[in-house]
C-alpha cells in the first residue's frame, strides 16, 4: 500500500500528474477540488456553501474538507493506496490526515512538491479558463488563489521536510517530462524505501 500526496500551487499540474500516477501505480485518486466541484454541481446546500469560498479564491474551511475527505477514504479503505491531490492545504489538514492514516496503520509515504514559477502558473490558469468553465479561473481570483497558497499552504513544505517525506519536482517542463521525474521519485521510494530530496 502506498500513500502519496501531490502538493503545489494552483495550476502547478497536480490534477494533470495525478491522472498519470493513478494509471501507472494503480492508486485511488482523491482530489478535494474534484469532490467540491461535484458537490457544487449537485446544487446541494453544502455545494452552495463550498462555492462561497471557491468563487472568491479562498480555501474551503478545514471542517468541511475533512468531512468530505473522510467519506471518500471510507469508500475505498481496503484498496492499494491513495494519491491525495490538492490535500492537505493547511497545517491543520496535514495533522488531521496524519491522525486519520495512523488509525489505518499506514502513514503518508512521500509528498511530491511540484515547483512552478508564478508567471507560468498565471499563464496556465488563464489558458485553462478559456474552456474549463471553472468559476475560479479568472485573473483576479487566480491572483487571490496564489496569495492564499503562499499564506496558508507554503508552510506545509517545512512540515513535510521535517518529517523527511518531501521531494521537490521541477514542474516547469512539459507534462511527460514532469511525469518521468515523478516516476523516478516513486520508483526510488518503492525500491529503496527512501525519499529522494530532489529530482531534477
Ligand atoms: P484544485 O482542484 O486542487 O485545483 P488547482 O490547484 O487549480 O489545479 P492543479 O494544480 O490541479 O492544476 P492542473 O493540473 O489542473 O483546487 C480548486 C479550489 O478548491 C481551491 O482554490 C480551493 O478553493 C478549493 N480546495 C481544494 N482542495 C482544498 C483543500 N484541501 N482545502 C481547502 N480548500 C480546497 O493544471 C492547470 C493547467 O495547467 C491545466 O490547464 C493543465 O493542462 C496545464 N498544465 C499542467 N501541467 C502542465 C505542464 N507541465 N506544462 C504546461 N501546462 C501544464
């Protein structure tokens, strides 16, 4: 069983790379962003509540995130492992995830931290806005999401570095090249049970 996290700023390619990781390593993909978009599309009261945050480029409150996440994990709890995409995004979420996985007897194995420059993030998300239909893909909200990432999510780099679980991946290259680097990191972990600190 393998538990991976893919971490990075909005538009760094977490969702894009997760699809490939899932295919190659047969993991269950849990994207909190996807869970929230499904809830919003269903038009439930919870979906409307979630939209208030996402539409302003803010993080959804930790209590809502954890409830959605626990439900998704419970659905698959006996499978081969998870890739958590876009989760955790705060230290509180990371601590809650540690507790949850501890009770399952299988902690986080490795955190893939995808590095992309701010200029490139904006370019990608503006490109995606043309056909994504996502309410949070527009210039002002993208700027806000990057600010929120810096203030609330960046501290997770130190959190996971101090646990010896973080590997930095250069996310500026084409999608296939980024995936090759991620594969090297995951294969190294599977073979040697060692987290490489950087994959260039
Ligand atoms: P997410 O759904 O996680 O979305 P994201 O961060 O915008 O995108 P991602 O990094 O996955 O980018 P993608 O692969 O699509 O979050 C959305 C919102 O939900 C958050 O802002 C927040 O409000 C809320 N939320 C989610 N999780 C939460 C949590 N845990 N706590 C609180 N709130 C939470 O790539 C982007 C674009 O780049 C695509 O067009 C793609 O084709 C392109 N691209 C990807 N890789 C590329 C590459 N290597 N080169 C060129 N282009 C590339």
